[in-house]
C-alpha cells in the first residue's frame, strides 16, 4: 500500500493536475528519475493497476450524469450499505444464517463488497463517528456506486470535463487509458461470487440477464465516436 501511495503522488506531481493529467505517463520512469525503488508498473491502459487512480464518490458523477444517477438510485445496489445495519433485511439475513442484530456495516468482511473502493486510494474507510468530515466522506462511498463498475474516477473525470467544455468528439479508449473500465462480466463477478454469504454456489451469475435488471437506464451519448 505504501508503494502504491507513493506512485500516485509521483504520478500526480510529475504530470501536473488539470487538463494535462490525461496524457499517458509512465510512473515507473518518474520513480526511477528520483532514484527511488518503485515496482514496475505497466503503462496506463485497459486492465491496468487501478491503484494509480483514486475514488471520488457518486456525487462527482451526478453533476454531469443526473439521469443515470437518478435511475441508479432506484437500484438495489444503491442501497447495499443500508442492508448491513442491524435490524434491516431481517428475512434475508435469517435465510443466509446471519445475525440480524449485528452491525455488519462495520465489518470489513462485508463492506468490501457493499461500498465503493474499500481499502483502495480514496475509497471507503469506516469513519470515526466523532469525525464529522470523515463521516461525510464515507457516506458518499456507501453502497455499490458508479465507480464500483466504471472504475476509480480521479483521472477520467478530468478528461470528461475537458470533453464537455471543448464539445469535441472522443474515442472511449482514451478514457480507458486513465482508469475508466471497459465493463464486462468480470467486473460483476468481483462481488457476485461465492464469498458472498447470499450467493448460492449452484447458481452462476447470469450477466446478460442481470445487466438488464440491475444497473441503470441507458441514455444516448452524443460526443462519443465509434
Ligand atoms: C464477495 C462480495 C460480498 C461479500 C464479502 C459480502 N456480500 Fe453481501 N452481497 C453481495 C452480493 C453480490 C449480493 C447480491 C446477491 C444477489 O442477489 O445475487 C449481496 C447481498 C446481500 C444481502 C441480501 C440483500 C437482499 O435483501 O437480497 C445481505 C443481507 C448481505 N449481502 C449481507 C452481507 C453480510 C452481512 C456480509 C458479511 C458477513 C456480506 N453481505 C458480505 C456481495 C458480498
Ligand atoms: C462492489 C461490488 C459489486 C459489483 C462490482 C457489482 N455488484 Fe451487483 N450487487 C452487489 C451487492 C452488494 C448487491 C446487493 C444489494 C442489495 O440487495 O441491496 C448487488 C445486487 C445486484 C442486483 C440486484 C439483486 C437481484 O438479485 O436482482 C443485480 C441485478 C446486480 N447486482 C447486477 C450486477 C451487475 C450486472 C454487475 C456488473 C455490471 C454488478 N452487479 C456489479 C455488489 C456488486
Ligand atoms: C452495476 C454496475 C454499474 C453501476 C453501479 C453504474 N453503472 Fe453506469 N454503466 C454500466 C454499464 C454496464 C453500462 C453500459 C456501457 C458499458 O457496457 O460499458 C453503463 C453505462 C453508463 C454510461 C454511458 C451512457 C449510458 O447511459 O449508458 C454513463 C454515463 C454511466 N454508465 C454513468 C454511471 C453513473 C453516473 C453511475 C452512478 C450513479 C453509474 N453509471 C453506475 C454499469 C454500471
Ligand atoms: C464534468 C462532467 C463529467 C463528470 C464529472 C463525469 N462525467 Fe462521465 N461523461 C461526461 C461527458 C461529457 C461524457 C460524454 C457524453 C456524450 O458523449 O454525450 C461522459 C461519458 C461517460 C461515460 C460513457 C463512456 C463511453 O463512451 O462509453 C461513462 C461510463 C461515464 N461518463 C461515467 C462517469 C462516472 C462514473 C463519473 C464519476 C466518477 C463521471 N462520468 C463523471 C462528463 C462527465
């Protein structure tokens, strides 16, 4: 984790924040220049080490994607944190032999799949209830949020902002290069697997079907080029 944090800091300080952020950078080189021992990191691209980017929370996405946000709010995944609290979803908890009175919202074994980016840069951390700022930040990362599927947003939202302002066309690959994920079944199976007490081992995840039930409504993109 320490190395990862160092890489993020180096990547940020070497590229500068703002519109230049999206330019492809090789953080390993940045580290070498300082003479520090940085583990080899692949160039940003599809399927890369996402620890280069940090989680920003749903609210940031809402600003530009109100429709998707509104529709997402109605999905069960948006509410995935609430159900962990004591007393909620009694029947399901009994069915899965969970303790109805236990506060699973503080249990790391559960929140890793019921929050955004748990344990990763910018992601969910259980806040100290006295620390109001930490509580506010954590609230924005509760449930299965935008970045659980789309990937940590710190760098690609900067590019989207520039795309929005310049009104130019874009190719999605340029966003994939800075942390936006190309979504397929593997994104879902990271959580929808047998490690979850509610997943029945005999009932494999049906991506095509559940993609329709579970995500959010889709709206046409105007600036994207095929
Ligand atoms: C590996 C990821 C993962 C872990 C770990 C995990 N969950 Fe979940 N949980 C899920 C997924 C995915 C679903 C949705 C399953 C479905 O309906 O197919 C779910 C659903 C649930 C539900 C059912 C909600 C409903 O009303 O249908 C409850 C309750 C729940 N989880 C509680 C817990 C608790 C308590 C823990 C910790 C002991 C936990 N989960 C750990 C991924 C996880
Ligand atoms: C970060 C973990 C995580 C990821 C990634 C994730 N899910 Fe979920 N999903 C959950 C949890 C937790 C629930 C249970 C929410 C609840 O019941 O309140 C859930 C619930 C659902 C449900 C509603 C439950 C049902 O049986 O109808 C659907 C559908 C679903 N997910 C589809 C998907 C699809 C499709 C993907 C990938 C594109 C995906 N999920 C990715 C954690 C995740
Ligand atoms: C459970 C996974 C999941 C979650 C959570 C999720 N999305 Fe998506 N989103 C998808 C999938 C799948 C697509 C279809 C495009 C694709 O396959 O890459 C998509 C498409 C989009 C698109 C393209 C236009 C459209 O409407 O299809 C936008 C914009 C978007 N999502 C924004 C968001 C925002 C904002 C949030 C949070 C409020 C969010 N998404 C939450 C899975 C998810
Ligand atoms: C400053 C505004 C802005 C913010 C903030 C923003 N986006 Fe976008 N996003 C855009 C624009 C503009 C497009 C392209 C829309 C179009 O073509 O009509 C886009 C497109 C997308 C697409 C579709 C990509 C494709 O071509 O398949 C996804 C997915 C997406 N955004 C997810 C997110 C998520 C998740 C967040 C939060 C982490 C986010 N966006 C934050 C402006 C923004």
